[in-house]
């Protein structure tokens, strides 16, 4: 969250890479979610991933076709507070609200 670059904030793909993202939150990144310095970089495989609020769009470009596939979605992750990546209980990334039968994101549910 909150990464930035001219080409893409969340991940930079290189030629010959075979990136896979599973149960990730890619949110509020400047320059978009993905960047590539090569026409031959492989398309990332996204599974149960939430892309939300990225500059330039979320499920756009070469990842657009993956929205709503393999549990991918776009919704406010409802973090507890700025700089905190724990989830609010009603978050669509929490196990109870996730379309993936499990948590999306690295940290659990609970605001202290």
C-alpha cells in the first residue's frame, strides 16, 4: 500500500518473470499497480487478490480480464487506521467477508 513510481507502484515485472500473487491487497499505489520494463514480461497470475484505489485504475490493462476470476475483486479493504494494515471486522478481506474462504492480506482482523 502507498508505493509509488512513474511506471507502477505495487510490483515491477521483468522479462522472463512468472509472477503469482495470491491473497494479496494491492491498494493506493501511485502510478498503477503493475509496471514492466519489457514487452516480454509475463502477465501476473492473480488469485484471490484485492486491487483498490490505485492511481490510474485497478483492474485495467493486461490484468483487466482477471477481475472476478479466481476470487479476485476490488473493494475498500477497510484497514483499521492510516499506517495500520490490520483489517476491520467487516472488511471484505476478512475471512467472513472474503470471496476466497480465507483472509486476504498479511495481517489479521482486529483494531486495537
